[in-house]
C-alpha cells in the first residue's frame, strides 16, 4: 500500500536522498503501524513531537499500535520553540 510521509522543519534531512520538498510516497506492507515508519526514519518520540495521520493527532503511546491504511498521510514535526 502507498502512504505519504511528510517531515517538517529540520526533520526533512531524514528523507531519502534526492527527495524534493518535504514529502515522499512510500510503499509499506499492509498492517504497518505509525511507530514502524517512525523507527524506519529514526524518529523517536523526543524528536517526533507532533505526529498526525490524515490530520488526526497520534499520541506517543499509541503510535506502535496505530495502523496505516492505503492513501494515508503521515505528517511529523519536531519540537518547536519560538516567541
């Protein structure tokens, strides 16, 4: 199945070489969970602060058991500070 992974801010550096922009379409196995994709791109909870699937927040303790479905958009942001 295909999903879109969007990495924002400094996380974009973790996308495969040659990726244009901040998103890449991935082929993943049926039943793949959010946590598996995050681990594949070395995005532990302290780095992947905000994780959304199709605009819905996925809490850190739910990521390992949150399955992805064909066509899903997985978006990840790092901790952000500002003022």
